[in-house]
């Protein structure tokens, strides 16, 4: 089990006992989710760096740095996406980069800031579905890109977009202040569900139920919303008090929530 900390340390722990196997000291807080691929751990830090660390020994393999912008940035970092021998990762300067997963060399880097001059962060973790790379910039909006060269297929402008989910010809994402969105594969809006005074929204989670597909989104000032993925209709709302900032997780049967108040919930899915 690999865990990063605000102390700048990446910890490798034995999952069964919690015993420490090795540690690696990075520069800056390790706030990105560590990603394992073919014996290597890839992780991003709050200092606009990506590290590749040997998963067995904790030895440094490579790192890729970008200069942090001089203006204010949005809290959060993009976790790397490993696909086709490359690591795709976003940065606070508004760029999405494709890196050679073995060497860390940049294959391409593209700005997703549009015309924005501030809050251009690409903190959303990218995803690839059916050969299309989806990414989001806080100020620039949602992009569909060619993973080979970063060329833009389409762009949907909206402020505050978070990590994108895509499947079955639809693209879903949450945007702070604008709510949940569903686009078709050409970038056209299918529906939008405004969630008034909900606060910061987490990345949505897709859940297949007995009667259809659902979208789960957590809100820092409210709780967790369950929305029909096809129509955007609000089906259920769970409010544990103090809000929920962490995204929900699911094993396909139950839904697990960690609230801002420090409570951990296991919710049975009955839909």
C-alpha cells in the first residue's frame, strides 16, 4: 500500500500489517494519489513535480518539473494517468503533459487555460476512453484530446470543472457553482443538474444499479447526491452533517463515504 503525506514523504506499507517497508522524501507535499504501473509508483506533489519511484525498493527513477505560477493556484493536484507507455498529468500552470513512462521525457505539453489568466490549474486527473483523452482545467473547461499529440477534438468551456468520467457515449463531470454536467461524445450538453449552495463538488462516481446507471457526487457543504446518469434527475440525497469532500467509492455493491466530520459510512445500494 502506497500513501503520500503532507510531510513530503511517500510511504510504502505492508497492507496486511501496516508495517513500513520503505519511504521516499520528495520536495513538497505528496497530495496526489500514487499510481502503480509495471513495478513503478508515479506520484505528483504540490510543488508541480511528478516522480517515478521503484515500487519494490523506493529508489528514484526520474522526475519531471514545471515552474509553479506566481499567482494564486487552486488547491489540489492531478494524479498521473498511465496509458500506452505514457504518463499523462496536469499542472498548476495550466498545462497537460504526456511523459515517456520509462524516462520522464516530455512527448508533448498543451495549455488548457484558454484565454484565462488566473486559476488555470489542471488538477483533474485525465482519463482515456475509446482512444480519446479527456482532461479539465479549472478556468478553461473540459477538453477531448488526441492522446498521441495532444491535438484538441473539442472543448466545452465552464469554470471549476473537475475529473471527467466517460462511458457508453456520454461524458460526465462536476463543476463548482455550475453543478453536474453530462455531454455527448461530441462535446454537446445533454443535461445539467444545478446543486445550489452545495459547495465544492467531488469528481462524480459511476454506479450500475439494477434499474439503471447512477452518478454519485459529494459536496463539501452538503452531503452526497445520487443522480440518474441518463437524465440528470436527482434521485437521493444523503446528509451526514459537516459535508463530504472526499469522493464516494464503490465496489459495485456498497457505497463508502468518508465525511468532513470524520465518520466513515457503508451504504447499501438498493436501486
